[in-house]
């Protein structure tokens, strides 16, 4: 493995920096759009009077950012050429996501909505890889926002134990009838369709027998009960009930009884990119802390002269370097293997990076003292955002279990069947 960043990625990072400076930063400053990123950010983004969902103005700003990024040829970089992309690699995406996150909060790469000038489109890749010819026709609509797909795996009584989910789909003539409930069903505030995972055969605990249905959100019996208010607002994470929801065979994505394969495809795409963003955000926290410690004077001398400040930051920088190398190696391996063959390595990178960034944000707050605890610094926002990844899309305990399965020689095929996502992203 070559540890040098490929020349084409280095050039792309340069081009992205120029695009941000010329197009995105001016947009962020227009019409007080900066309110979505400064100390007012949570209040500017959240429609507290309408269930805590994201405000229309916030979505409109993100939409304009994406339109400009798409026009510049960056948004679809990680997608196949036939979808307008540049055949971007997992390694390239990891390097890009880290680079953008290391810049701190901004319209170029928003943490909360996972919205970026270089888009992450796991559901598009899923549909393109596993969908029917008709379903693959959705991809362009999904990228432009004409069709919005939510993700519904977690249930009120089942999260990481997704093979035990209780939502069922029963065939009735040419249709399927779905009954059940979903929790933290991400994206249902604006989604036109929902990926609903339901048991269609087999027994509780079996990995096979679960099917992914793409259900229009206006289908009778499909009801959003409320949005969960979370540690990090606004919230797009719904409590959903499904009461006699009828869908045709054509709504099945990825094949009958093979839904967990779809879930694994989704989370492996997301986990490595979340890990890369975690490394970048952790580096931002250290960079900001070092800069502050060099200019802050206490007891008559610069704060950085105290070993109580130097040593924790040096330790954190060392950990960042180690996790960065792990993320790059795993992304490189993903480009060369089926994702299930390296799922344990993806789990290693993800849970370690998620822990890393939370601890880096906490350290930055401590180094900055009282001002670090305020909303005028971004560290609390970084912590609240990344803290969820220690639970969502496979809690860190489930990911450690995945590593242990390989470590203790659990059959690879069975391990692949048992490895599940956990949930959407609250």
C-alpha cells in the first residue's frame, strides 16, 4: 500500500478548496446564512413549533449548495460514470471527507445533515447495484431531490438486533401487506418513499427472510406518529406506524428475503465515511486547541507551556494519526474486496474514529476553558453530532462483536448473515 495521497486526489482537494472559497463561503455569508453555523445554529435550523423538524430555509440553503456543487462537477464524484460521477474510490472519499471535516463547521460539509459538496449517496449506490431496471431509473431523481428515500430498519423493541424485527409483510394476491412500526426512521420529514425492512419468511433471529420494500410515504396506513427530539437538533427521525400498508412486488429492492444484504451495503458505505469525517473533525479540534493554547496567556506565560496542556494534545494527535492510517487502509481494502470480506475492518475503523472525535471535542472544550463550553465555539456541536455514531448504524458494542466474530473464527458466511446495521441515524 502506498501511503502517499494519489496525485489526482491532491489536485481534487486543491480544486475543492478553490470552489469553497469562490462559491460556497460567499453563499454562507449571504442573507445572514451564517446564522445556520454560528452560535444561533440550532435555533436557526430547527422549526421548534412544528415538531422540531429542519426549517424550510435550512433545506433550501443546503439545496442551493448541492446545485452549485453538482454544476461544478463535485457532488457526484463518488458515483459511477453512468450516473454522472467520476468513479471515485472509497480511499478518495475517505481522504476528501476528512479534509472537508478538518475545516470545521460550514456549508461546504455540514455534519448534522451529512450534506457535502462531495455527496455521500449510499441509497443511490444500493438502488444502482441491486435494483431492477425500472428502479435504477430512480437514481437521477434521488440525486436531484425529486425522489427522497428514507431508511426504516430500527423498531421500538429492536435496534441492533435487526434479525428479530417484528414488522411483517404477508403476500395477499399480487400485493404485500405490511404491519408493524419503525423508530428513528431517518428522513421522513421530507421523504417521498421509505425503505421499510420487514420479515417475509423464516423465524425471529434468522438473517434471511427479511425484505426491503420501497414504500411511497402517501400510502394508506403509513403514518408518521411524531419526530424524536434528540441530543442534536433539528430532528428528522420519525416514529412510524404501518397498519395494513399495501405495496406491489415491484416495491421489493434487492430481492425477496434479502433485505439485510441491502442494510449491510448501506452501512458499510456510511461507516467508513463517518470514520473519515470523525478523523477530520478530531484534527480540527486539536488544531483549534493548539492555536488557542499558543495565544492564551495564563499566570504570565503562554498556556501551551504547561505540560498539562501539551501532553493530552500530543496523545490525541498520536491517536488521530493512527486512526487516520487505519481508515485509509480499510478504505483501500474496500476498493479491492467485497464489503462483507472486510466488514470487521470497517467496524474497527468506525468505532475507533467515533470514540476519537468525541474525546477530541471534549479535550478541546477543556483546553479552551469556559469559552470552549459556549456555543460560540463549535466543539459542543461536534460532540453532539458524532456522539450519535457510537450508537447508530451499529452501536460500537455490535461493531466490536463483529470484530470478535472474525477474531474467534466464526464462519465467514454466517458472520456475513449475522452482521446487521442497527438503525438509521438519529
